[in-house]
């Protein structure tokens, strides 16, 4: 992975993390790093899910990639929430 690729993941992850944090009412923990990590993991998860469903994965810094990352981040938070509740 090259530096521009990593920068793309960080930017898309940060944008997605901020959107998800706003959508969840600011409930994400871990500060800025936590928000970016949720967004980055969500981008990977969203890319896999969208790819499996026949869509395009995350591909650069654009609106579609942010939407995919936000969808993946929301899915990630839902799964983690279900797994951690008694």
C-alpha cells in the first residue's frame, strides 16, 4: 500500500466517522482516533458488503466512497452493539 492509498483511507474514514458520529448523536468513544478508526473499518466492511452485492467498493475520495464507508460503519456499530449486549 502506498502513501496516497493510505491517505485516501484516512480521509474517507475520517469523513465517514464524523458522519456516523453525528448520526448516532455523538456516542462514538475514543476521540478523533476512534472516530477515524470506526470510519476506516467501516469503509473496509462496506466495501466488502457492497462488492458482494454487486456494487463498487470504496474507490478514492468521493461521495460514493463516503456513503459506502458510512453504511459499513453503521453495520459495524450495529454488530458490535449486538455482540456486547447481554
